[in-house]
C-alpha cells in the first residue's frame, strides 16, 4: 500500500508555496533541487525531477533490449566487448 501524506501549503502573492518538510523528505528534494508538476484533470502530481526524467527514459526504452537481441546480462557484456574492440580497431587505424 502507498504511503499517503496529506499536507497544506499557502500560495503566496507570486504563486510560490513552501513545501512542507515531510513532503520534501518523501520526494527526496533539497534546496536547489527541481520538481516536476504534472496536471491531470483537477489534480497536480509533484515529482522529484530527476526521478521523473528516469521514469520517462525507462518508458521510452521499454522493449529496446529485446529488439537488439539482448536477453541476458551476458548479451550486454558481449555487445560492450564488441563495441570496445571496434573502437580500439578504429583508434589504431
């Protein structure tokens, strides 16, 4: 089950809010970090921007390993070895 935190923040004159400490801690955000806001109908979802970027990357890469015939860790190691050998050969050419 999800850990649900309910808290409030007051919107200031410039549209700024202060994120409550428990929300900051749950999102893993600190001073200077960025958050991503996603509007979905009448709700806003807030995520740590680094986590959001990783989720988007994972979504965009879904199925790519299978397309490249990478089914096991050994396949990835073999591909990297091939690529490194090609790079070495190009450097020596």
